[in-house]
C-alpha cells in the first residue's frame, strides 16, 4: 500500500460517501443484509488516480447463514435442508 498518489477514493454514490485511501488503513463493509438481500447502498466505484499509482489489496469474505436457505416451509426435523 502507498500514500504517494492523488485521488483514487472509494465512492459509494447512493450513500453520498467518499473514502480516501491511506497507507496502513482498511475499509470493510457488508454487501448483503442479515437476511441475504443485496444492500443496494453499498454499491461502490473506484475514483481514478490522477497522479502516480495506487496499490490496493482486496479480500472477499463469504459468510453463509442458515437464514439464506431456511424457509417456513422446511420441516422441523432438526436437519439442515440445503
């Protein structure tokens, strides 16, 4: 990661939020609601870097919750029905 650049912010247009990159920092957010629905406001874009370059690292974290496949129709036999 580096600080030797100009702009390159992460922008969340639906939240009217821009986060400028800083060396040694991290930005974390959820893209799904607790029920597994897409969190529309977290759609983001990367602003262009105007001067020099910006180095980043990305990590996607996948969380699987029972609420994503459990419905009221499931029988209550104690087993997960995937």
